[in-house]
């Protein structure tokens, strides 16, 4: 056998034994990345969105956006892309498993039932800070006063844009001693990381009945600012999602209805939650915005739309308030908000024309970031509704 054939056979053996397995392994590791590249390329080609580039200042941002055809790879580094808007699981309105509505429990009675961990030593996954920006695409439109709306309904953007400029449909008396605003928490036990971290311990359920570390503490920060602005309010600290998550919306609905019957002066009902945003690879996102030199957890307002089956004939009035609040928050604290989610959701938003759900941060955010956002929300509400 001549030397040429020997060399060719050696090359073939090397390819089969080493090159092909290595290539398959590398492809398997990068498959998700290739899929994201394809998704971005398809989106750009179809005009569904434009890649967003983070930049240190407006001039450099403009340069990056002008040059984006030659920087497609930069758009793939999971910064401000459409699929990341879809990663947050839908807030579930789980019905009660029995005909009886579960009774809520006073916060002080369950403080120790789900204790906040004394330490979290595990390093089981990555926490990535992430700043949601402005989006282009068929679902999105800008509000004149600042911020955006994400329209996930069959209503047209043109129709919603026209509605977005209408004033909200209630009057707040900022000088009244009667409560005007209700802050409550259908999922009070939702919690956050103890500190600003780049990893998480999967043994932590991201829930606790400790009122200093769950949503009640965020509500407290909102209410502190309402106090300063002189706006009368009620902070309902009943725990609706312990011991059972199922039926928590039924439980909070009963409580809110009772409060509204006792205090008909209340015009605004804000159900304050925490989101949970996680990629398929287990990376948890911590949506943040830098506000006055501090990191705040970005928030998302959810305004429900009725498809004719939800018993919310006045849903558009809630939408008017959602747009006004979104623009006020963005005007006061640029970058604090994610787009308003307008979708077929209920969340007890039939009870007033000022009923909204607010998602503060995610389970990757720190408790300090979330509480700071509560403070900022409270300041904006105080400015909107404070008396003379």
C-alpha cells in the first residue's frame, strides 16, 4: 500500500474518531445560542423588533444603533430582546380547590411559619442583572407621557393609544382623612434575595412569612411615602397565600370587597407582587434600574382586558389609570418601569376603576432593591394624589 493511501486512511480515522465527536459536542453546547442567533436574525428580517444596545451615553447609544447591521452578535448577548419579555411566567389566578374560600391569616400570626433562611451557602445558579428598555414591534407603543404599553389583546394599538391619553376615571381627595388608596398583597409571602448577589441557593423557596423580608415590607415602603404626602390609605397585611397558594385570589377578593364596603372612599386598589423571571438554563434575572445613584428593582404594571367572559365592563377605565401611573413613574424615575402589560387577565380588577397589579422586581433582586422601588412608587403616588 502506498504512502498516499496510508495517509488518507489515517486522516479518515482521525476525522471519525476525534473531529466528528468533538464537533457534535460543541454543537450540542452551542445549540441554544445558535437558536437565539436565528431568532434575532428572523426578527430583524421580519421587522418585528430592533436590537437594543446598552450604551454609556446617548451619543454612543446612537452610534451603536446606527451600526447595528455590523454588530448583530452584540444583539444576541441577551440584552433587551423580545424573548426575554416572555420569560416571566404568567401570574396565575389559581382557584380554590374547594367551594369554601380560604380564610386569610394576620401577618403576625404566621411570621415564623416560613422562616427566612439564616444563611444561603449554596451556589446553584446564576443571577444576572438586566435592564428592560424600550421595545419596537407590533405589540408595543409609546405613551406620550413616558413609558410603553405591551398590547397582548385583539384590540388595535391605535385604539389603545387613543384611550391611553384619556384621564383616569376617579377623583382622589388628598386632603381627606378617609382612606383613598388600598395597598394589599394576594401573594404576601413572595420574597427576595438577602443581598445583591450573582448566584442563588436553590434550597431557598423565594417565599417567607417574615414580614420584614416579603411583599409586606415593600408595601410598607409605599405607605411611608403616602404618609409623608398626607394621602390617607389602608395597607392590608393579611396573608392570603399561606398555608395554601390555591384560592389566594378568592381570599384577597373577599378581603378587598369587605374593605371597600367599610371604606367606600377608596378609589385605588394596588395588588403588589413580585415577578419570577428565569431562563431555560436556570439563570435568574434581576431587573434593575439605577435611580439617583441606587439600584431599584424594575416594576411592571398589569392591566387586565375583558374578552367578554370576565365580568370587567370597566376594564378600560383601569387602563386609563395604568397609563397615567406608568407615565408618572417614568417621568419621575426614568427607566424604573417595564412596559405595561395589557392582556386578558382578571386579578380582581373589576372591584374599582383604579385596580391594578404591580410586579416589583423578580426573585433574583435583593430585598433592598425591591424596598427602594416601593419607596419610589410611594413618592410618585404621593405626588399624583397629595393634597395642598
